C-alpha cells in the first residue's frame, strides 16, 4: 500500500479564495508530481519536482504554484480560485528519475463556486 | 497530435472473453512504457511495465512495438473485477516525465 496522502479529500470554495492542497509521502521518494484530471479525460501534468528546492512547470498552463522545502511535502497553492479550477488534483511520487512506477494519493476533488 | 493516444471505448465484453487495447505514442525517443488501471473515482495504480520482448503477468500480456510506436495490453479470461479504465503511460525521452493517455474503458458483464 502506497504511503502518500492528500488533504483535503473534497473542497468546495468560493471564487477568489486562496487554497493550498496538501500532499505528503513517507517513502523518501525524490520525484513528485501534481496532475489535474477531469472526468473521463487524461491526467495533465501541472507541476513536478526532482527533489528538495526543485520545482518545474508541467505541460498544462496553470495559475498554481508549488514548493518543495522538505522531501516528503509537496503542497500546491492557488492564490485566487476560479470556477475553471474545478477539477480533481492528483499527487504522485516515484523513487527515481527513471522510474515510471508512480504512487498516487487519493486525490483532492476541488469545486470552485 | 496528442503524445499518447488511446481509444476511449468503452469496450463491452462478456465474462471469459479476451480483449485487447492498443496505445500509440508520437515521440520516438520515449523511454519506458506502462499500463495503469484506474477505477471509477479512484487514483491510478500500476498494472504492469511493458518490456521490449513482451511480458506476461497472469491473465495480462503487454507488448511493445517500437517500429510502429505502439504498446498493447491483452486480457484473457476477463473477470467482472477487470472493469476499469486502463491508462497507457509513456516516459518521455530526456525528461522522463510520465505522460498519460486518456485511457480505455473496459466493462465486463455477466
């Protein structure tokens, strides 16, 4: 069983609010990812990190930011939530750069009203 | 053109049937290939890696065709519990970023 946790599981929030989605893993993995997935659609990479103090933007243009101050923690922040941000956000980690085996958290379902 | 393409289906098959999915990728420098399974409203989980020589795990067989740039997944003796979406994942050459296909939906009925 994977040891990667996301909170909250569900979040309903009003437009303009600042939100932080939490992701933590206890496996000591260097590489971490944030994906966004709409129902029936593919996962889109929005941010990734190779390790502490490393963050990169993914393929999907996003108004979110991430930080990686500790190996185990990779939070995603939206400074001003909009209805277009409504989606499922999935955090994942992998053991090494060449590793394609990803461990996913249970996801955060975000609804912005 | 999308980097990883899959027929979204759904594939509707009876129990015991054999079903096969294909996935094509556009970047010839892609390094590694995987199949993931995603149940409704759940996170994806690794089903199996795909090796150049082809590999089998119980009722599941995966194959890679680098010349034609596609991978396949064959499921034999389908079970009701195989109903899920099967995601093709490709590690992008150079950056090794895992890139996901949209997934193929499989429904196994009694």
